[in-house]
């Protein structure tokens, strides 16, 4: 068993290296062309392996916080990937069973993270801030996804924004794991949160950029329709 776990750890590191390289390539080619698709698939498959192996390793070692963080990463990448199959929610498309399982499982995990974090603070462990931060953003995302699933979005490109948020969010999680493994300092929660503090603004700016493009396209279409009718 130890041999299998050792091999899994090495494969986990290898997949992490692929994700760290493929992610920026996909992000740098946001036009959806061939380079984006190839690098995106390499990133996606490596991320799914990272999540699966991290969950197995955390259960094996009894590190339940890392297990919850693994589910958080699965939620981010999973929703980013599933967004490609839910492009027509604004037309009344219904989510699939896998989407609901991912949503409710992530919601339970978010509550568990918040509870774990609150308990840590109660016992004067400042590391609880990590669990609370992750739990808060995870629960916020679950709430937004539940709204998308139950109330048809008004934005045609809702799927694109979810795809971008999930995939970049997953990359932040991978980069965080790299930081935690290679930077050791006090307080111990700093390496866990600094990557988010640095990269989340990039995520927000990227989503806003595409939202502006979408708004301009809608405005142009509306103008053309008005002129045509006139």
C-alpha cells in the first residue's frame, strides 16, 4: 500500500506541474482557438487527477481539512468544465444530475469548512481564517450556481463567465498548493491566502473584460435592430 501511495504522490506532483504550465497558456490564448483548446484540455485532465489524488491522499493520511480543500478545488474546476454543457440555461435548459450532485456536495463542504474554521478560532488557532475564507467563497459560489440553475440567467454568455471563474479559480488552488509546499513561514496561513490575494483580482478583471465585450455586442445588435426597423 505504501508503494502505491508513494507512486500516487509522484504522479500528483507531475500533474500539478502540467497544470501550472498549461493553465497560463490557456489563459494567454483566450480567443478559444486551437492553442486554448489543447492547453485547456491538458490543464483540465491534470486538474481532475490532482483533485482525485489529493482526496485519496488526504483520506489515507487522515487530513480532513485537505480533503475539504480537495472538494473545493473539484467544485471550481467541475463548475468551470460543466459550464460548457450548460450554455442554454437562459433558454430554459435544466441542469443534469451530476450538476446537482456537485452543487449540493460543495454546499455541504462549504458549511463544513466554515464550521471547522470557527472551531479553530474558538480554540485560538489563527489558521481557521483559511477555512473560513475558502468556505465563504465556496458557499457564495454555490449560492450563485443554485440561482443560475433555478432562475434562468438573463445574460446569454453566463456560461462563459462561469467557465472563466471556475478554471482560473482552479488554477489559483493549484498555485496555492505549490506555494504551501515550497514556502514555510509564520503565521502558517499566509502561504495559503497570498495566492488568492494576488490572483483573484486577475480573475475579476478577466471576467469583467468579457462582460464588457458581451455588453458591447448586445448594444451593437440592439442598434442594428433599431436601424433596421427604422
